[in-house]
């Protein structure tokens, strides 16, 4: 996709075309998906007020469809937009609603992404214990799914907590592991067997668990 390739202008144009087509057809699913894509593009462009507007409309259409996974995805990006605007109360409420939606929709990957966002909110509010607990829960789900990309996102969150706690050496260690794994390009796809899942997950839990348990 254009957004993943960094071509945000093309991604926005594509999203706007998709939204127009969905509106013309009265396709609620399509409108929710297109608006959610536009929300993500606006976040990438730093246009956070627009991201909030797109996210709210996306969530409204998704809620009308009854698709809990779609609602969870829309609310997750809306919550990220609100968090980036430092509207932390709204962000927390939105992310907790997204977590509930993902649970109702039986979407384990979503169940990990929402606590990750909540962990950042807790960290910004100065509650490192809650942030670590939320990050640990997200990590456990990503490990179970064999999704290394999600585990690395958790590493970034925990590293920021370490830095805020005045432990730059620990933060650097975590970021070094994350950089090594990203450079290796082993991201995104679930492992194809239990053995491979264990092999891929092994470098991360030991490092992160040590920091999480230290509190």
C-alpha cells in the first residue's frame, strides 16, 4: 500500500476515492474502512485534528455495522490521535472501548494493540507500574501469536519507560535489540510451527521480562 511505502499523498488520494465510492454505494463497511485509512494517513502526516475527525466518523460507521473488529480498529487509531494531542482522558476511554470491541470480536491481535496504546497513556500520566503491566499483557499476546513486529513495538514502549525512570542504559539495551530484529527483517508474519515461534520469540521475552519484573 502507498501508506506503507511512505507515499502519504497517494494514500490520502486513494482513501478519498475509496470513501467517495463507498458513500455513493451506501457501503457502511467501505466508509468505515476508508475513513480509518484516512485517519492513519493523517496521523503519519502529523495532521492530528484531521485524524480525530476521520477516526470519529470511521468509528461511527463501524459501530453501525455491528462489526466489532472494524470498530476496534477505528477506535485504536482514534485513540492514538487523541493521545498524540495530549487528550489523555479521551484517549484512555477510546482505547478501553477498542479493547472491549476486540474482545467481543475475538481478535487477539487487536487485544494486544489496545493495551499497548493504554501503556503509553499510563506512562505519560506518570504511572509506570500500570504501564509495565499493560505492556506485559500486550507482549504475552504477541508472543502467543508469534508476531515479532508487535513484540518490538512493546520494546519501544518499555524503553521509553526506562528512559523516563532515569535508566538510559536499560533503554539503550532494549532499543538495540529492537533495532537488530528490525534490521534482520523478521517482522509481521506468524511463525509456521511451535518450534519456529519459540526460536523467533526467544531474544525478546528474556530482555523485556527482566525490565518489566524490575518495576
